[in-house]
C-alpha cells in the first residue's frame, strides 16, 4: 500500500523555496519523486521487498557536510538482488579533506567524473520505488539525504528509514554492546567485512545483516515492517533514556 492520500504525498515531497540555496523547487523532479514514493511500512508484510542504502559524505556534521556518493541494494524474500545494486558518485564542487578521504577513498577525479547531483538523486529515488527503506544509523543518512534534496532539487524530502542499528539489538539483545557499530554486528554473525566505507559495499554488508534479522523477527512473531519500525522507535527511546 502506498502512502494514503495526496496530503501525505504532499508532506513527503513538500516543495518550497529553499532558504539555503535560493532555488525554486524543481517541479519536474517533484512529480518524479511523487511517482516514486516509497512504501509506508505500516501494514506491509515482512515479505515486502526492502531497499538498504548508505551514503558516503565529506564528514559527520549534518549541517555543514555534504553527500559524496549513494549506494543501495535490494533485499527480497529469497535473498539480495546482487545484479540490481545502485551506486552513484556525485559531481559536486567540494574540497576533500584528508581525514575523510582516508575513510571513503574518493578523489577529486572521482567527483569530477561523477553524476550530476540532480540526476543521481532522481535515479536513487526511482530505484527505491515500492520498497521499504532501511539503513544503519538511519537518522544520519536521513538528514544528509534531506539536505542533498533541498540543495540540489529545491525540495524537502524526508523519508523515515528503519534503523538497522536499533533493529539488531532489538532482536538480539544478548549480543548488543554499548555504541555497537556495523562492524560489531558483522563480526557477531561471522559475516565478511570486505570493502567497508564504500557506499554500496556498506549497503551490501547491512543487507546481509538484515536477512538474519528478518529471519529472527519472523521467529519472534513479527509479521509486518510497521511492527518492526514501531519496536525500533521504542528501542531508540529506551536507549536515549539509559544514556542520559
């Protein structure tokens, strides 16, 4: 089931003049994004395909840093669609700092040969059509993606991906550790750690973890993505209270 009603679509892709860029909304992009609206988790069964994505950025400041690349893979009930992955480096004018460059490995030449940001974003949203969104540390990726859409499309795009960083300890509490990152969970389940900090490689690693989590969720009686999303939100609130 898609998002119910025009008002919810309007809230998802709310077009207004960007105070940050001075751009008018990209009306063509707005229509394309509405056509590619993601599925709401609500009552979607766990057999509904999911899209796991990851961003590489210039840094970790959601106010001042920017998206450099987008990677994603699709998860189906029978596994990961390896032949249908997504990867785009954005052609943006930004100086790469030495420290962040050591992490993401991108060069100025990579950016210069990349895709126009507008097209990269539109291609990504089209790729994610009719899928449930997931990401590890999803709040960071959500904010960075929102900033990129505002900057390059003049549109407010605010998806609500399910956060695998909360989903994993929810389903496997005995394996949780303070500040457990993706590497911890990959090692816990003996999953290979290959080319980390490449957007598609990180998305693929997260997707492999998601397959394990989905099997566990079903064994615990979860039936819909909406149930998992709500449980993750509650898990997040509990962790915040414990860390205060």
